[in-house]
C-alpha cells in the first residue's frame, strides 16, 4: 500500500499539469504554518481559525512579545491540530531584533518527534 498523498500548500500545479502532491510530513508542517500565519477572521467559514503570527511582525520585540506569541501559538495549535499533532514543547525567544518560534511535536499516528523552527528578523 502506498503512502497517502495530500495537495501541496499553497496549491500549485506540477510538471504534468496536475495539482502538486506532498507526503504526510510536509502536509503536517504546512498545516502548522497555516495555523500560525492565518489571522483570525481571515477565513470566512472559520472566523476563529489561526493565531495571527504575521500581525506581530511590527510589534516591539521583547519578552512580552515572546510570551504573548507562545500563548497564542500553543492555544491555536492545540485547538486546531489536536487530531494531527501533540505539542511537546513550544518555545518563543526574543533576541535583539529576532523572534524565534521553536516547536517540538509528534504526529499522532507515528509518535515520531518532529521539530519546526521559524525566525522573524
């Protein structure tokens, strides 16, 4: 039996003129990024979806921003992706002009540890 395939995000067309596909690890990462970068109210049928990480780009950097980001991201991931992942550790650090989000998680189906790091400079 072959591994499941999912449409790549953002949607694009492959060399054969078909919707590009991706594997489950990439699909889960793309779901995480969708939750983190979608602003609440951006999706018509899911107005509460997302945590609005993009809105924080122009906020003053510091410990307060890191704490707020950590809280927003953790609650959004647990709410919207609880069927897909278990969040083991979410750390947000602010150093000078950079904000880094470090996420350690496991897919629910395999329990294999995964890591995702996003930095805003």
